[in-house]
């Protein structure tokens, strides 16, 4: 396994001592792989401008940048003519595609999606959380059959809340049967599983470097070039144009602009994040060289250890949309009876040196759905309040009053998320389980 930076990090805990940090927050941002840091360090001495410089450093930097594009294309299993547009992150990549949709496109999206997939679209048809994977396919089939004109199905590959894997191949097949295209949010998949656009017959894929052990501010939109080539540039500026001319006297005001047809130039105006692209490519190379079999085997072993430990703690409830046995990546969200998610996360950090995420994970509708599905047994203190039905109504209203930390006073609107990856150890998992057992037992 490649090593991660910060594996020896020590953090202050209550009592004034230092404790080895147990980073269980990979789904938010993964640590940097050592090969990624090394690749960036190697590129820095010759760092220069790209695409337009004649000097040696500029030529070398341009070569590294375009080689990174080739590496990311291969990592995603893209088709030879697919565009690879570097962006800031998954959200940026999704918004870029939203700007490039043909006029009148209807977007079909499940309420289980991350906000990056829920919010950028003009015309949407929302689908309720499906009770099982086959229902997701049937719901998409039914709705897509009723839509006229251009249409796009948006779906996650792996949930950032539950880690559950979605049936993206079946959904892509259904989308294409109805003349629709499909966009897959692979941000939480690619650190844990391979993806292949060609084999899965996907139209577009987006993901982020900071979740792929390359925290240098780069993501990618990969997919079919025609919509991208026909759309207005995402940003207007240098690099996106072939030529800008001044109109002749007596002609209309404004510039005569000849935009690049190549979507990789058209939508990457300005100086790109070269080091971010180098980092992203280095992460892709490192995971490929390690081999997915070894990565998946180790993750599944640690995930099983974690889930078994949580299942043995009274008052701790794991959140799942589908059957608990459904395949998933290394993400587990849960609640602790009698404690808010923020309380649990703060205690884990202050007393045990454990980093987790609490809140609604930029997937507010989905988390609310999961938490509603697990009441009242997950929050027994609600049962002692007068008129529990009225309180449920108040809870629903509170759900819509999102605070900065993602929580609500009654603790029912948020959850705790633990996520694992390269660098996670048995000790990290066991420390979390032991800590939660102690926290759950406190009264």
C-alpha cells in the first residue's frame, strides 16, 4: 500500500496529552499519498506557464499537464474521443456540465444525491429515495419514458452518506434506451473502486482530487465532447479562444471571438491548476500500480470490522437506504441515542483523538429521509414528550433550519459519519468502536 502523509500526526486531547490521530474522515477529504506529494515536488522546480510558452520550462510543464490529462482519461476508462476537462472539484465539474446542456434539457435526479448533483440544474424531475436498487431502475425507466426532448439522468456511483453502491450500469442502460444521457458522480467511488466509462457505457463522469488522495484543488469532467463543444465557454478568457478581433468601423459593437471547438481548451480559460492536475494523475497512477484487488480486500476487511463493532453497541444505529448486506465502500453513518451528532464528534476529537464528520454531509434531503425512517426507536427521548405527533411536526420544521454545523437542537437532523481508506488501521477502527461504546454508556 502507498503511504499517506500525516500517518504519524499527533493531536492534543483532554488532559494535556498528545494522541496519535485516527483520521476517519476520508469521505470529506482524503490525506495526501506520498507518491502524490513526490510528484508535485518533482514538478515544482520547472513549474511555468502552459500551452503558450516557447521556453524549456514552459514546454516541460505543458507536457506534464497534458500527460496528466492522458493519465486521468486512462484511469476512468474513457473512450478515445472523450473530453477530459480539469475543474476545481466535483461540484465545479457538475456545474460546468449544467451550463453545457442543450436548451430544454430535463434532468432526472434522485433525492438521495449530494447537493452538487441536486442543485445546478434548471429543469428537474426529482425521484424519491428508492426502497431497493431495482426500484431505482424502475423509477428512472418510468420517468424517462414520459419526457420529451433532451434528457439527462444524474446518479451517484457510491453514496457519500451510506457508502452504498448504486446500479449505475443498469441505470445507464435504461437511460440510453429512452434516448437520455447519464452523468455519474464518482467522487466517492474512485478512491475505493475502479470505474470504466467505456465498459459501463456512461456518458459523463465527475470526481475530485481531494477525495482521491490528491488534495491540490483539481477535479475532472470526463465524457462525450459534443455538448461541451457546442456550449458557451464555462469561463471567458485566455486559452479558450483562437482569436479575438476588433469589428471594423460601422459594424456592431463588441468583439469578434473565435472560440476553440476543442472542449478541453474551450472550458479551461485562464492559467490552469497544473500542479493539481499533476497530483491527480499521480494519485491515479499510485492506485493503479497498487492494484484494486489488494485495495478492495483491505477496505472490505476494515469496513466489516467497523460495522460489526457498531452493531454491538446499544444505542448506536447505522443508517442504510437498502439491505445492510448491500455492497458499499468504506463509509458508515450512524446515530447515538441520547446524543447529538455534534456532541459525539466533539467528544471523539477532544477525548480520543478521532476525526469524524457530523452533520448532513451536503445531502440534506437524503439524511432527513434516513433519520425519519429510523425514528422513534433511534431517539427514545422523543417518546417521553407530550403529543409525540406534534413534536414530529416540529422536528420536520427544524430539519429545514440548517445551521452552520449541520445540527439541530433535538439531535434528530444530523448523523455521524466515519469513513476509511488507505492508511486506516485496525487500531483506528477499534479505538472508534471502544470510544462509542463508552459514550453510549454515559448518562
